C-alpha cells in the first residue's frame, strides 16, 4: 500500500539520516483566505511538507484550505487527520493514524473500518502510521477525545517497545506527538532511543516553538519535524524553523 511518492521520500530521509520540516495547519484556526499567504511563506522558507488536519474541523473547510494552498505552491500536502474520516483527494497523501499509545479500540481499528471505503475510493496515497501521544505536561485534545493516557515523557523504553510493536504489525511510519500546545516537547533522549532502533521513518511534533528545538530534534534522529501551534501565533517563524532543519543536515 505505502509505495507512493511521499512515503518514498520519508524512507529516503531515514536511509540517508536526513530531516525535513513540515508546517501543520488546522483548518479550524487558519482561514482559507490566509492560505495563499501561508503558501508564499512556506515556499520562501523552503518548507518540505504541509500537514493539514484538526481534531474537530468545526468549519468544514479542509478541502478549500488545501485547494487554496495548492493553487499557490507545489509543496506536498499531507493529511494529518483527527479522525480517519477526514479524507479528501485534493491532498497528496494521508497519514492513516492508529493510536498505538492508547488502548481505545475505536482509534486502533474501529474508525478505520468505517472510513476504509472512503479512503479506498479517494485514490489518495495512504501511509499506515503508528501514532504515539507522549505526555507534554498539559492535557491535550487527543488524550481527551481518545480517553487514553499518553506515554510518560520519562519512559523512552516504553516508547521504543510501542514503536517496535507497530513496526512488527506492519506500520510504515512512526509519529510521536506531545500534542498541540504542549508545555514540554518530546525529549531528545526519547527521539534518539526510538529513531536509532527502528527502521521506519520517524515524525516528531508537539510543543516545538524555537529553531533550536527543531535543530535538536533533527540531530536526535527525527526524519520529519512538525510545527503548528507556534506558527499559528507567529507565521513569520517559518523561515527560521525551516532553516534550522536544513542547518542540522549540514552539521550532522
């Protein structure tokens, strides 16, 4: 299944020990009218991917946000859905998330059974993703919505064993997320522990606010670093954050 262009790019990053930078846009927080400006900022900064998704999608403007962005940019758009039902063929790929850090069967497989016909019909590139929520120091939307506790921030061995289990079950990508607005991002220790012992590409997000943190995550082994909340507050950060990811490659 996961043999599309975006997945192959993720695998190349892993194989070469490289990192990419992704901007995360929540359609409930960024209006469609803002997307051309966001596209210009991302293009100018050399952003590698635009991740799009939200927990609720109250305003139902997912598709129009993606269309406005793609009309002004060639940067690949990857769906990062709050539910597997958030699917549109206008995106380039879909992170098909299973919440492997929780014990809620609905988010492990239940919602996927319901969404599978829609996903198949969309023709979109599907990337099976083991999604791990890491304790970021504050309650997160995903923990509340999923009725699941996050992996403790100081337990890298649990994170590694969870990632191993996901790989053994056939997940193609691992995503560790401290959650939107996290007080504490995923630690470099945990990133390094997981990244150095898995063969799947590793995506890291949540609580990342500075170029220094982007750089540190890349150095620790993140293959894609995702920033959303900080950019919602100050879109002009995009250039410095993207540059930090590129600089990490020069100094690895």
